[in-house]
């Protein structure tokens, strides 16, 4: 499979509080100048976007702690695994806040996918307002469910999906790994079949809030996923994105079967 990833502080924020998990690698506390590209022949890979909350030091620490918890998790592919990884991140965030009181209240939201080519399945998960989409026929199908005030308003029919991007309450999340709460967080997860040629796009709220869904679709619909993501990065900065922007775009290409 091929994957393109990118993370940057955006046009307004002073630091980047986002983090990524790309296979076994953590990418955090950095501002990429352009999207980067990896290939993997592994049967199973994890891809995750994490959005830190809590100010410059708190958000960065929460995102890093959460990314490292996912990186260290064994056999990622089930609700039990996800619950264990989230609990580990939650407990380590609490401990970090106890040691450094200025980190109290820091948190993180996240979304990602475990692609299992052996089982031909994809395990999708999210907590907060980061998202995972599947690109099908040039259209993005949202696979996750936001934990946010605007998602609640949308579910009640009070606002449209596009209005979620600009609503005054768009920054109010109702779920996350928060370092001053008393119990591990609720989360969303689902498993879907995996086919050759499937493409998945995970992103922070800084991405989907910056551009309408049709602009995301136009950028990502090309065959060359690196070129597509480069175009998306340019559009995000043309839109003067006021939040950190992070994404991962994965293409599950057909597996090559060795000849007898």
C-alpha cells in the first residue's frame, strides 16, 4: 500500500500541536514543508491523525503521548486493542499532568484506520472531531462520527454538513483524551471490508473546516496520490487555514502474488 502524509502549524497558529502515526513511526512537533510518501508491503499497518488541545505545551504533549501509546500498542485490529491504547494514552496524560500542573486539562482528539490486507478488512476509529473518509468514485464518504457540538446539531437536523465547518460552536468537542477527567473516553469504531484500490483519507478538523467537501474531493481524485496531496496542501494555505492541518491519504493497491 502507499501512503502520503502531511502535518503543519497552518497559517495562523504559532506551533503545530498535531501528531501522526504512520505505520510504526510517530511524526510530531514538526512543520513539514510538503507532503511525504511511503510504501509498505506489510499485511497490517496503522495510520492515525491526532489533534492536541491545551495550548502550546499542553496540546503538543497530549498529541505526542497519544501517538506513542498507539505506536506501542500490540496487534492493532479490534475494539479491545483500541480501548487499551486509549486507556494507556489517558493514563499517561493524567500522570504527565500530575508531574507538571501546567499541563492539566490538556487533551487530544484523533481518527485513524488499521488496514489489514491479510484479513481484507479495515478497522476505523475516532474520538473527537478528527475524521476518516473513504474516497469512492471521486466522492468522500465519511466513515467516522464526530464527538462535537456541531455533530449533535447536524444529527438533530438543525444545521447542514457544510454549516458544521463555519458554525460558531465548531470548536466545542464532546469527546477526547482529557487529562483532568475521571474515566477513559468513549470512542467510535467500526470494521469494514477492504478491497484492492480502496483509498482512505484521515484528517484533523483543521483540514475539513478549511475547505468545502467538494474542494477536498477535487484535490484527492487524481491517480497520483502524492500529486493530489500536494495540490491539497496548496489549497489549504490558499484558504489561509487558521488551525493546524494534518492528514494521511492511503491507497491500498493490488497485492502482487508471486509466480509459482
